[in-house]
């Protein structure tokens, strides 16, 4: 690829990201009556995972100072031996229903916008599943292991603000039947949408059978890196086939799309032993 063409493609991506996010927000607002979370700090913000727009430079962008100065940032290295093991942590209760498969390549990941009505309850609070998306390789590591993929299920509070994220590590193994149709129809380019006819998915299939978890307070892993989010990272990975993993990793400009590990800065990571 010539230098001119490469620059043109990156410029096109930057121009499309804002319109994609705004369109996704409007769609979700129509479905739920509350705005979907938009992770860009503004229409002119441009960030990515390589060169001058890489995570090391996110904090230099207007409105994204927390990406550099925040003390409770995500992702982190999860080390089982160093966690505060508790038997009486508030255990999340998942109430996920089926959703249409609606995917958007926003230039940073493939985001699955979820139909309204699926919730997670924990500590007397109810959170709404708004969307899920993927990172390669995994953003969190577990006991020093980096996985080929990680899925983030983003939940919002009553105001439509991202408040809780469930992270699930993904290893190579059996075909994931719940993602079979979706991963055969991934939108390949920034700004592209895909909604396979009659395709459904239940986010419950993205959770491991054993739902033991790590819990900590962190942030969005993308600009503006907002802090104060509750993170529940499943201790046990789920499986996807090598061809499914490769289908995501082959998407242009999305490999890699993981933020580097962030300092723990004295935070306590709790571990729930079993579901």
C-alpha cells in the first residue's frame, strides 16, 4: 500500500468514527428511550491503537486527560495469588434475553448493540446491558497469560451512563455456536454495519458456566477513560474456534485493539471463589 493510500484510509476512518457513534447512539435511544454510551470525548477527537494516536497519546487529546493522569485505570493484570479472596462478595445476577444481531465497525472494534430489556443485578442495583464488543489480544491478563480475545459487556445505569463492565477472556477451542452467524458476517470496514437476517444472540452464551470472578474499580479502556466503573472479570475463559478468532483478527486496523495494562496504584482486587 502506498503512503498516500495509507494516510487516506486513516483519514477516512477518523471522519467516519464520529458519525458511526452518533448513529449508534440515536438507534439505541429509539430502542430504549435513553442515549447509548458514546466513548469519544467529542466529534473532533481522534484516537486509535498505533503511531501518534496510540494509547500512549490518548491523554494529549482534549477531554481525555484521565487517560494519562487517572489513578484507577483499566485494564490491569489480574494475579490470583495477590487478590483479596472473599466468600461474601455481592454476586451479580444475570437476566439476559435474546437480541437481534446488530453490529457496527466503529473503527476501534466491532460493537454489538443489544436490544433493551436485559439486565444485571448486583448489590441491590440494576444495570442494563447496552452493548458488547471485542478486543484482540485480551486487555486484562490472568496470572500472566494474555488471551487472543476478550469481550466486554457494557452495562449502563438508570441515566444511560456506563457504570459496570463484565469482561470475559476467550481462548482457542471449540466453535462458539452463539457467535457463528455473527462472526461470519463481521463488518470489515469503519462505518460499516451488519445485521444478518433473523440472526439472534443471547449474551448468556458469552459467560462461562462457572461464573467465579475478579472484581475491582476501574475505568473505560477507551477515551475518555472515565473512572468509577465496576469491573467484573470472569476467572474462567470461554472458547471460540481458531477460525472465529482469526475472523476478528483479520479485520483491517483492529489488530491489535487492546489498551496496555495500567498500574494498580494500591487498588484492591477481590476474587470470588465460585458461583
